[in-house]
């Protein structure tokens, strides 16, 4: 089983729609959780950290369920500029490393 | 405040050669980690340095080695290059392990 699993997509979604990404992780002792965004041929950039209480940043909402080892990202009112690959990322507990999922490619259609 | 810078941006090497990639961490960041991203995959952890000591390593062979310098900049060395080493190599720095990683724009290595 992969340490971090996410649907590779691609997701092709009309502008203005709501998109949901899901991710699961295998190690229950993992310490912190993130969503990164990666544009084509660019470096990953932190989109948001994910907390058990849930957190929201504008149109973006992230949620962590430690009992189910499940992480989600919701994008509301999607924009053309949201087109990118979204990477689910888990930190720890061993090797002090970030473990990335394979990423989900999102294309917003005008 | 400068971000993470990597050099070179692109590189073409022949199988069997050796390569050194460089990374300057963001000001105030004492932790540097390196990742390999093959096409269509997520980044894979190579190793991490904290205050000039390696403190974590992924599933990469010993021909992948590194250094961190007193100014917290870092090098990734790969010996005996193989075709499968062709990838985007990313460097990330942070001030606190586990949070606030900033990535450089990467070095795209092609092995022919």
C-alpha cells in the first residue's frame, strides 16, 4: 500500500463548479498534513496546512480525519487559474520527511 | 527575503557520469531536503540535512549523496548516472522541521 494515495484524475471541471479531492495515508503516527499546488513544470507551492478542526482559506477548505486517515480539499467557485496538479502531503513520523501523493491534475474548463 | 534558489536549471549528462546540483536555502532556514520528481509522479524524498548533519534518508542508493554547508546551502551529488535518474530535482528548506517548507524551482536533469 502506498504511504499517501490520491486519485490521479484528471479532473476536468467547468468554471464555477465545486471540486473535491480526497487522499488517504497509511501511517497513523504521521504528524502534519498539507495540500500543495504544482503548476506545469514548476515547483510545488504550499496551498494550505490541514488540521483536524478543518480550516478554510477563501474558496478553499481542507479537512483531516485522523481516525480514518483521510484528508480532503474542497475548492468552491472554481476559477481558470485553479488549473494545476494538487498534491496531498504528509510529514513524519520517520525520516523527518514530506511524503507526497502522486497528485491530482485539475483542469478548469471555461 | 530571498527564496530557495537552485542551480543549474537544466542539465544534460551521459550515463555513467557524475553530477552536482546546488541549492541555496531561504534566509533563516536551517533544514534542507532534496526530492526527485519523475514525470507524472509526486516528489520522492532523497534525504534531509539539519545543521550540516544528515537526519533522514529515503530509499535511494548510496550513489546519491549530499552536503550541507555552514551557511545552510546544500549540494546533491549523484554518481554513475543511470537513465532512470532523469527527473526534476527539488530542494526545499524550512526553519522548523515539518512546517513551512519552501521549494526551489528545481533542476531538470536528463541522462542520455
